[in-house]
C-alpha cells in the first residue's frame, strides 16, 4: 500500500518524498514565504509548518527547554541555551489570515502544505478551510487518542511522529486510525534531541517499522547537522525524509543549528535523487553499454597453431585471450574434439563458423 499527499503517491516503487520543515525557523509570514521559495527552488515535494496557539497549548508557561545553538561556523562553536518553552513556541505563531495566505502561496509554488495540528479546531481549519492534504501529529501527542481519532475521521493523510514512543504505543495509534477506516498513514522515525545525539538515532528502527507496519510508508525526520543520516535513511528504505530549513544556522533559536541553508537544500535534494538512481531496483540489471563493454575484458578461444580443414581441435591447440567477441572459455567443452570447416591460421579468434 502507498500513502498519498495530494496527487503524489508515497511508498513502494515511488520516489522519496522530500519535506522541508519551516515551522521552527520562520519569523513570520514574509520569512515563511521566503522559506517556501527556497524549498521550491531546491526541488522539494512539500513544506511543513506547525499551527499552534501557545496560550491555549501551554498550561505552565514556566517550563524550561534546553537546546544548542551555533555561535560561529566552526564545529566546536556551540552553546547550550535554556529558555521557557512558551517563548520558543510563541515565535512560531501566525494568525489565521496569515495561514490562509501562506497556504495559497505554497499552492502557487507547487508545494504541498503540511502542518502539525494541536487541537480539534485547528484540524477543522486546516482540513475544511485550507484543504491541507496532510496533518502531522506531534510526537508528544502519540497518546492523545481523542485528537488522533478526530484527524483519522477527516479522511486525510495523517503522519505520526513517533518520537520516543514505545512500539506498543505506535501499534495502538495505528490500530485506532485503522478503526476509523483511514489507511493513508505515514509513520515517522524522529530521534529526539536538539540536536539528536548519534546514540539516539538508531536508524535500524526504520527496518523494524517497515517490517511491523509493512502496509504503510515510513519516514525519517532528521534532527542532526548535515544530511548524512538522511542519505543512510533512504538507503535503508525510508519513503519520506523531513529536514528543517533555515536562512542561517547561527540564528540563536531552537532547531536552526541542524537545519539546512537554501544552497545546501538544493544539494540535499540532488543527493537523494542521485542516490535513488544508484540504488536501482531488486533485479539484476546491466546497462546495454556495460554489456557491450564487458566483452573487452572477457576472453575468447584463440588458436595456438594453424589447423587444416577437417583437423580435430585439441586442448593443446587453444588458449584464451581478450577480447571476448568469439567463443568463450565457458564453451570450451563444446569445441574440443570437433573439427574445423576450413584452414584456420594461428592466433585466429575461433568462431562457430569455423567449427563443424
């Protein structure tokens, strides 16, 4: 089975679906549009935002959140920042009219608009008014069964961010969605951390998820600097990759340090597309020019002495030389003991026309 976002199918035998995440890195409507431009120019399939109204979401506005920022371009120029989670999330808010304008802008640029939703009213707004083709469930809402059920009933693509959820929790969520008749599901492996530690990534979980949930598309949401982990994820069979995009990795805010800048975003997409070509398929396929070229390195039967018409070919009369345009070494037994139709000179590449 494949998932669908808009007109694009995702899953088996389809190209990797590439999503750029701009929810944590925009600074308002205009910067959001500029990030949309960068994602479109890079060749992405979709861009993701995070719809939230933080005054309603955060019951405790004093919760402290820790993350790392870059203080320069060097690898060791890293500083740990702590600030209220409320302030971090507040920077991601847009007004409803701005969301409408942004969705229209994505449509104009040919990008699917994907968004996280935190409340039922947000789901209604995104699906019914904006006609968003896919809703993503935040990792912290993996046990928010009422919200999950409501999204599933909308008959829209639903992406499950599994974060640090246990496997039984993921199974429970998938079963609930299926019970509402929705099988348009994408399951994300999203290692936690800002950035994620190498020890927490566990890319082999992609294989586990593909085995456990073979009917569904599997995604990798990357929280590491660079894109090596994304390349590895695609090689392991990820059907979707999601990577954060920014104008400047040194921005002193959460998630910028492991994001891609616009020029890198283009190389990121190109690298994945090149990898897809190199991965090929599960059949042994050899390009026509390679089949022709390989004969230059293979060998044929050559005569070591002149043979007169009717003379029997013996093992000591032949040797094997390049190229392989004649009778190959693997056909030696079919040649030994047979006679030649005509006189064949020494050092001639033997052909079947010479043998009777």
